[in-house]
C-alpha cells in the first residue's frame, strides 16, 4: 500500500478564515426605499399645502383690497349708497362661495339670515348688520351714522374672515 495516498499521512491543508465582504451601499434595502418614498410624498404634500396657503392668502388680500375703497367711502361719508355698495360687495363674495340658486333671490331678512348662517354669527339679524337691509329704504335725509358704519364694517370683516376660513 502507498503511504502517500493514505489520509492519515497527508497533512490537512486548511484555508485562512475569510470575513464576508462589507455590504454594498447600492441598492439599498427595501426599508430605505420605503422611507425615501414616504419622505418624498410628505415633502410633496407639504409643498402643495404651502401653495394652497399662498393662493388663499393672495385671494384674501385681493378681497380686502377690493373692500378698502368701499370702507373708506363708508367711513368718510356714510350714505345709504355706500351701504348699498357694501351690500353688493358682500353679495358678490357670497356668489363666489355659495351656489347662485341658494342666494340670488334672497333679500331683506332672508339675506341677513343667510349671512348669519354662513358667517356663524347673529350680528346681521340682531346687530349692526341689520343696516344692510334697512339702509336702501331710508329717506335720503336720514343717513347712516359713523358709529353704525364702523360696527357694520366690523361685522362684514368678521363674515369675510369666517367665510374664508370655511373654504
């Protein structure tokens, strides 16, 4: 028998211990893909919210800019016509936010009740806002007083703010 081929006579040749290679950075694990996707959607959602807020802010600035000349006219020379102009302005705003069929035919107490309901207030039917329904029918010599005009403008601005907040 040949001693060279015998298992006990040959020295055992072992290889060195090799550590596994470090993991690659690409492609990332599925958890990282999920986290990246969530972060991207969150950033997109925040950006869209920001754009909507900017649009709302510009819209509100335009409304107040349109209200400013009527406000100045009403405060400098409170006439029945100035109140009527304010009423037209409010109606135009209401037509922007609510269906035309709902408000186009409203007048008097019904109009004031609608303004109270939509603005979450009672100041149109039971407060300073009543002048909107009364002023067009007052005789020309009976004018709106400045304190009434200031109170009316305060109620109208509150209505605009409340109506804007719900949209």
